[in-house]
């Protein structure tokens, strides 16, 4: 069982344009896709598509369109009722794959609601193999929320605690690798899944001074691996860094690997990183090696990018045999 937490879920609408975005002009869409979203929700959707047991934990009223969408998609969920509606996000995709996203901030969660959401997660994660903490945080939630949740999962879980993966950005992501100052329980994740831009920020926070831009990391997998190694050196179990069309790098205490996939026709990159994380977890739950997990992560990400909107691929739609693994 893999449990996901999405503190700031959304109703994601993707609008496909027939030509490049023209600011200030009127354009007609050629297609519109709508899905329940947020990083953790997307991971659960991808896991369900591949036949894995999962539960998506999130806030939201029973009548909210996001929860209705999960029901339609057959995604099991556990929701904390709140009075405000969940946010809506809009994504514009151009024919060459360029993506423009407009994300709302989301409803504010009170301290009581934050504590109740953590309690719901702790309850549903008993016996889980992995817990995924993913996405942005809504207004009112402190930046160290995911680190706090990780500590609570490790201290309050009966028996063996689950492995923890974090996929976020900005301050919540930085807080996930910051030094622990609230006791002996470690709040750092077993797996961190940044993109190139987020890896650059994380590496700088971990004291790696050779990184300047995300473009440099995408252009130089060796540099990306060294940056990820600095993050692993800070106490994180492993770093799966997705590098867009250049593939992905996985760094653990035992080694570093680059995975690449043959070029695809990108339709929409929305949710591709979330699908990569789902692919990694799919292989991990099946006992795969680090290289196996990386291979399936890149295969899932490539398949997602070739699908419209925020559509997630099933494992039979992926091509892991086409992925090349290189030790770094």
C-alpha cells in the first residue's frame, strides 16, 4: 500500500492551443482536459492506473469537484472535511510542448485542520510501505510541515514505519533537508524527487557551491549527480532528480546513475514528474534495484509527457526496455 498526502489539491484544467500562446489575443482551444490534481493525487492516479493499492489523503468537502473526480477515476481517498472549496489550476499547452501554468493559492488550513489532516494520514498509513508527501502547501501551513509530518510518521506508527518520499518546491522542499532541531526523530525523507531547478536550490542549501542554474544541471548529468550527492550527504536517503527531456539522475549512498529515454513527441509535460515518482515506487514495491526503479521512473515520465493534459500512463503504456542506464 502506498499512501499519498496532498495538502493543497486542485481541480486541474489543461487547455490545448493549436498555435503558440499569443498574449492579448483571442485564441480557440482544440481540446480541454480536466482531472483532480495536486502532486500526491497525481501519484495515486498513476498507481491506480497500474493496479497498485493506494489511498490519497487530502482536505476537501464531499461535494467538492476534486473528490468527485477521484470517485470517477476510481482513486481511493480519505478526505478531511473543510468549509472552503479547493483551488482550480489552469494549464495552457502549445503544439511544441511549451507549458504555461496558472495556479491558485488554495484554501487556508487552520492549525486544528492541519493537526486533523496529520492525524488522518497517520491513521491511513498504518502498514503502508511508502508515504508520499507532495505538492505545495496551502496558506496558513508552515514551511516545515512535511518535515514535521515525517517525524510524526516515524514516531507514531505502530511497528515498522513507512518509507517517506517528498516532492515539493521552494521553502517546503528546503525545510525537508534542513537540520533537525526538534529532537532525535529524523524528519528527512528516504527519497526526494526534485526537478533540475529544485535540485539547484537544494544543492545550494546543502553547501554545494558549483551549481548555478537548472540549465547547467540538465546539460551536465555528472554535475547533477554531484549536486544530488551533496543532498544525500545531508541525510536524505536518495535523490531522484528529473531533468526533463535529458532523463533523470538517481543518487543513493551506494552510487549514482543516469537514465535516458529515446526522444518522444511531447504533448503535455503536466504531471510527468509525478508519473516518474509513481514509476519509481511501482518498481520499488516489486523489489526492484535502484537501477530498476530509475528505469521505470524515466519510462513513466516519458509516457506521461506523450499523453494529453494531465493524463497519467499505466505501466503497460511505458517502455522501460527503451531506457538506457549509465553509471556515473
